[in-house]
């Protein structure tokens, strides 16, 4: 199922992103860089995966193809997941759209 597969993808990207960030942490001198470094780590984790099957399934539904989500990787994945859950009638409050910003 597409929704479950996207949730699994998001979990994998989040975990690998955390691992990458921890490996990079000694080189992060300024705390102000931490949010950008975390997003970069998630971006690297996402790009290490073949998302074409997701893209092919999401585009006909009018949802993001994940092709330009670099600016806020996890937030974009969360938004796609929440939209897909809404389309599937799974509005249980657990899968919510992220706040803008």
C-alpha cells in the first residue's frame, strides 16, 4: 500500500538522517548550522533511495512527486503522507500536515 510504503520511507530517511548528522556533528562548529545540516542529512538519505515508484504513484493523484523537496525534506514527506491519508479516508489525527515555515 502506498501510504504504508511512504510512512516506511519517511521513517528510514529520518533514521538515516539522524545517523548522518551524528557523524557530521564534530565538524559543526556553529549551532546555527544545525537545522540546515539536519535537513541536508535527510536530503542525502532520501536521495540514496529510488523514489521513482513513489513519484509514478503520487503524480496521478495530484500530490508532490518528491522531486523538489530539498528545502524541508521531512516536512514535505509529512505533507504528502498527510494528504494521501486524507485521500484514503485515514484522518485519524495522527497523520497531520506540518506547519508552514
